[in-house]
C-alpha cells in the first residue's frame, strides 16, 4: 500500500470512529431525554439553540440559519419547528424588517421544559463520554472533545 493509501485508510478509520462516537452519544442522550421528558435530541437541540436568541442586532435566527445550526435540512427543520409549535413549545412570527423572513421563539412552556431537560442532557452526555473513554478506539476522540471544552472555558 502506498503512503497516500495508508493515509486515506487512516483517515477513513478516524472518520468511522468519529461517527461511532457521535452515534453512541446521541443514542444515549436520546434514550434519556425521551424517557424523562418525551423529547428527542433534535427537539432539545432546537429548543437550546433558539433559547439563546436575543433582541439585539442579529440576535434572531432565520429558518435557514436555524437549519444550519441544528444540522438539518430546511424542510426537516420546518417539520421539527411545526411539531414543537404544535406542542406549544415554539411560536413563529414574521421578521419586522423583512416580511419574507420568519423567526421562531421558544415559549414559556418551552423554556420550562428546556430547563428541566438540560440536567438530563448534561448527565447523559457525561455518561456517554465516560463510557466511550473506556473504548481504546474512541478514547483519543473523547480526549480531543474534552480538550476543546477546556480551551473554550
């Protein structure tokens, strides 16, 4: 095998390990959020992102920006917003400066559910990361993720 072939194989193996880590973490958090709060990971993520909006310049995300932030297609994001709106957790309104733009706010009920779910999410994330750290293939990725947290603090 050539050096380029070896590098590509290593890159593919690293990508597979990263996908495995993500899948395990997401599945663990999903089970915890569903059982405790009847909330999916995607729903939690959307509520979390939208709860961080503010009224200042650039403080509200349009649907395209929300889609990018939660890593969903625009149509999947719209369906997710509609589902949460139907549950009374979100509300949509027209952008005051651009009538074509639609903004979404978390309702009081959504903020309350998010506050209740945040400790569950955080605990499940910690548990999933701790479990992954015991896997020799995933431990370096866990270390890398944890070092990102330390640098960001």
